[in-house]
C-alpha cells in the first residue's frame, strides 16, 4: 500500500487541493502518514529544500504521527496470564481464600466465594539471608516480606512458624516479579512450615543435593493450614512440597501455578491440592543439561554444566532438555538436534545477539522453547528474529519476544509452528525501510493460542502467515499506539480461523484493513477446498479516525462470521456497529478486555 501511495503522490503537485484531499481520503491512511509520504515524494522530485519548506507550511495535522515511545518494556497493564505453571508474565499472584478460609485457585472462577481481599498491614523488604530469617521470625498478621533481586542460600531450614495469620491477613513471602529472587536450598525441608496462612509467590527455588533429583524443599507440618505456593518455579526436585509424617494440613494446602523442572510430580501427598501446575523434563527424560550465564560452579551458578548455549546443545541428547538459568545471554545458537526442549528459568534473556545473520535461535529440527525472553536482535538484512526457523516443528510456550527486527520468522520448508501463552510486542526498527512483524510464518501451519501480539513497528503486521492453516484462538492482537499495518495478513489464502479473540486497530495504523486475505496471489489462482475464513466470537475494535475495512479479500472464498462484535467498524450486510461506550469499555488507549470466556461476552 505504501508504494502505491508514494507513486500516486508523484503527480499530485499538478492537481488541485480538492483532488489532493480526495486522494487522501481514498487511501484510508492517517493524516500524519499521508503527509510524510507526500513530503518524501516532493523531496525525491524537487529536492530537500522544497521538502523542508513544505514541512513548515503544512498544517500540524499533516505532520508525522507520533507512535508510542519504543520503550524497553510495554508500559501498560498486561493481559492476564492464562497458561499452566509459573511465568514471569503472570500478573497478581497473591493468595486468595474463600469465606471459610480455604485457599482458592486462580483457575476458580467462582469469585463470589471470596472473602475480603487479604490485608497487608506491614511490608518488610529484605536483601540478605540473615534479614530474611529475621523478617520471618518477626512476622505478624498481614506481613508482606519482599525479597530484593538476588540469591538467598538456605543452608539451614527457614522456619515459617505460628504468626497469628488468617485468611484476611496472611503472611506472604516472595518477590515483586518472578525471576528476581532465588532461594537456593541444600537439604530436605529447607522451608519448614509450622504455622497457618503462610504464602509464597513469585519465587525461583533451586535445590542442591547428592541425588539425581532432590527431596521436596518445602515441608508442611501439622499446623501448616492453608499454605499457598503460587507462581513458583522449582528445578531439580521430585516435587515442591510434602507433608511431614503423612499429616495433612487443614484446611488443605494449595500449589497453584507451579513449574517443576526435573521432577516426576508437582504434588503427591494427601492434603495438598494441585491446580494449574506442570512438570517439565521428567526424570525418565534422556538428559537435563543446566546452562548458566557465567562460571565457575559456585554461588549463584552452582550445578551448571556450561556457560555456553552451543555447548549445552552439544551435550544434550536427542529429546533432552536444557535448563537455562536466569541472566542476560549475549550468545546465539543453532539447534539441529531433534526433540530438544529449552526451558528458561524466569529471568533468562537473549540480548542483542545473532548467528548466521539470521537471529538469536536458528531452528533446524523439532524444538520446544519454554519461558524464554528475548530482545534487541538485529542483523544486516533487517530480518533478525528472536527465533528463526529453517525447518522442523517449533513450539513456543510462555515466551516474551520484543524490540527485535522480527519476533518469530520461519522459512519455506514447512513445519508446524505453535505459539502458546506467549507475548510478542514492539518488534520492528523505527526509521528502517524493513517491515517489522511480530510473527511472520512463511509455510507449514501456524497455531497462535492464548497469546498476544501488540504494537508491531515500522508498518509491520502484528501477525503475517503464508501457512496453509492459520489458527488464532483466545488471543489479543492490537496496534495500540504503534504505526503498524494489518493486524492479521494471510497473503496466500488457505484456512484462516479466528475464534474467541480480540483484534484492535489503533489510531496510527497506516493500513485501512484489519485483516488481509489472499492479496499476494497470482491472478490465475482459483479458490481451493482448503481456502476459507472463519471468524467466530471475535471482538473487533477500530480506533482510527478514518475508514477501515474488516476483511479485504483477494480471492472469493467462503466466509463464516458468527457471534462477533464490531466496534467502530462500518460493515455491510446488516451487521451492527457498536461503540466502546455502549459495551462499557473505557475509551482508547485502554486495552480491550479479554476474559476467560468468549470475547463477544463483553467486559466483566
């Protein structure tokens, strides 16, 4: 679309102001983008001086639109994490209790059973193991003990005793964000819970012992009623918690949103309820190789096999697992070993690195990447990606890719790409001629599930797919304040299926189409049996001032649109246009609501 606009503008100086305005309205782009393209066209034909004069005399409305700052992190409230297990993307992980004082899982939607929110009457910040022990010993009802970023070694048991806590005022031990703070335990029962209504949240727990997998680091005594561990990532343990001597705490303890690496179960003892948890890299797996940012093997990096990603891949067996400890890794890797799983401890990030002129991780075999963060990836051709797939099936789960030239880019050799419970935003380089897409799949199949693609930069698409089958489920795809292009572009047709999702086009999006379909096909291409569009229970938002088209078809195919809501979009065929106000949705720039049910159900 940009090339067409610029070409047309080359002849516009000879036309009248009325024709200029008419052409602007026909493009559907923003005034700022149109004005900037006009100035660039004049600059090419008449020179820099004329273009500079034009910039001075044009109205402010035709100055270049200002996108949201390209900050390191997205300065907005993130959509709620909806996947199983611990994640640095999860929002509030505080304990919840019902009116009878029993712990409630985050998966429990019966919020009417909640008592009053827990009251944190006192906040204590600690930065050393000694200070942690003092804070635990002096805890009173409602105390929130926040660990500063760093590692805390528990050579002797940390005893969480009777503190008079209750469901309305529990004692909470944790950090502000998962990945900041690590508890390193060296013996069974390193965290000994003896009192009621203790809770742990947003913690990484590492265990060190002589066995292949250590005993549970958390031991619950008879008085440990209503213990809650939420958003906890533990490695090289059989399970996180056990009850001492078979005594079951009352009310039952709850493990909620826990990830275990190296164990066989999240919880096995009676009296311990397990919800939304997961076990990775089971003991019967071929291998678990631990990689760290730096060596030697001491202190924070105890137990590491290597400080090299490439060496970790070499040491792994096919079907094995690499556990990547937290840290900033300025090294890239090519993975050609089949069935490998890379599990990133929260806080593990690939930063400003690439290999082979392609990206941070180049995939040439089936691989799973879990929990990894990545940003700052650039290569000379402008297509530097956090994950670049040449061949093989790729599963990305809980990843956070942002501020690279591309988030995910795949090749032409097929493969099934599955992006689950993940977050991609702000990919693309401002001021570059290269489009920046959050997701660009060139072949095979794509599944985008419970994930978010936001603020693609430099006129890139939020999601572009040449796959024969593109499935988008329970996801949020939105421009917000970025200068992107289409929200979803499927240029070579195939099956496009979007369900229970929210798609929102922002005011600076330069393209008037929310979805493009079959727009890069040769004229002779006819629709086949696999070509169709399904839009079911989707909420579509348009916050551009100028006209937008929901779906632009380059090929006549069956379109099924059922149960959708259209906000700020003019449609044909009797579909009703809604306004944000009529749905109870706050005005832009508020993120559209995406709850646990169908998006068309509206805000809750």
